[in-house]
C-alpha cells in the first residue's frame, strides 16, 4: 500500500477535492429540495389561497455566492432594515413567504416560478450572454420583477428583451458612506484637572449641541470624563492613552494626523507643537488665538478663537458643512439601500393584497 507524503501541495489537492465534492453534494440536495417544493406547489396551487397567513419576505442566497458581493448586499438589507420584521436570508426557498427575492436572477428556477403563487423579485447583474437574456425573459414572463443596480444596465437589458417590464433601480450602498459620514477630529494633548487646556469647552459644547456628525480621536491621558459627555451627545470617541499597549509613537501620530478632517486645540499656553505639525501638514484647524498660533492666521482653513462663544461658532460652522456633505453621502448609505428595498417590497405587497 502506497503511503503518500503529506506535502503542502498534496494537502491543498485533497482540500480542493473535498470542496468540489461538497459543492456537488449541496447542488444535488438543493435540486432534490427544489423538486420536492415544485411537487408541493403543484399539489397545493389549487387549494391554498394566496391571501393565507404567511411570513413576509425571504432573500435567497445560493452557496456559490456566499462570501461574495451578493452576500454583503443581502446582509446589509437585513442589518439596516428600517422596520422590525426584517427579511430572512436562506439558501433555499420556502413556500410560506409572501415575497421571495433571489439575490442572483440565474438561481431562480423556471419550474419553481411556474407553480409558485407568491411574488418573486430578482436581482439582475451581469446579463452578458444570450442564455442569461433568455432566462431573464422567461422569469419576467412568469411574473418575476427584476431589480437593477443602475439605470444604464436596466435600459441596456430592456432594449435586448422582447418582453416589456417596469424598470426598478436600487442603487448599492457603501461602507465608505458610513465612515465618511462623520468628521474626524484629532486632539493630541493631556487632560489636566486644573482645566489649563480649557477641556470644559468640549463639555459645554456637548451639553449644548448634538455631535452625531463627529468622530474624535484623542491622544493623551485622562480624557475619559470628557469622552463620556461627547459620547452622550452622539459623538464617536477613540481614546489613545499612554498606558495602552498600542499607544502610537510620534511617527504613527503623524500618520493619524494626516488622516483627519480637523485638528483641535483648546489651551491658551503660548502654542501647541501638535498644532504646528497640523499647520505644516495643511490640516484644517480650530485652535486658540494666542502665542505662535497667530502666525497661522493667514491660512483660510484655520479658525482661531478667543473664548467659548467663538469656539462654538467655529464648531457649528464645521457641523453645517458636514451636514451638506452628508446629503450626498446618504444617497450611497446602507440605510438608503435597505430603505429603498423596504419601500419597493412594501408597495408590491400592498398592491398584491388589494388585488
């Protein structure tokens, strides 16, 4: 009996073999399950009313597309669903749902839709062959409602099909919209109990206004008390303290500085070397009007203040600009993406119930 040496190459070959076998087994199980569902639909199609009590929405994500973009889109719909009754994600359809959404139109079986009395919507991506066009056309003829990710693709596919259909477009979302939705503020100084750095300016600001549009990174010690007020006002706060294991070196701090939207310094103690670094890096600043900070006054992206009223005015200006920028970002947010699906599906279900 030959004994093979367990080399990395041989182990990888075995792994690929078992993965292939697993896909075949799953495919056969899926086919058997769908056949059983089709038979069940045939038997019940004349006896079960479509207005019977049913669960609402299921999203079908096949095993091939798990771990890819379509799985992310499906999960974001559920994660950011505006209502309580979020859709469920499944690899195989169940007949007791009012609406079934197929994350990939090519996975929606023609025979299944022939006998299903429920509503079906299909995500349409990459219609790049005649066989795909034929499959999509058959789905539409059976009542499936296609959903596209762009107007251009919807129009292109519409021109190639012989059947008319209403074009539904839902734009995708992005994690970047979520991350970019908050202005990133950097503070790099220690907190002192005697208030020499005017830390109370931040506390008073947090008491008087919402800070939902801001993410504060604070490098220094003893800011926990101030951070509590910021968080209560809606801000995100990341504290980097000297006692922490991964406290950033000066070089790392310069890297953090270059990634923020604004540098903030509140103290009136002749000037901040952190502010000087921000000035030389071209970073926008809101800083105290004193010491060598006065040398920075000519630059347009720097606001200097002498008291809390001026500090608050500068910060509120930053808030207004953030809100304007966020109006464009919101178009590409996951909340907008999920809300669009929620409105789309609710309207379809409402129309169905009226009929």
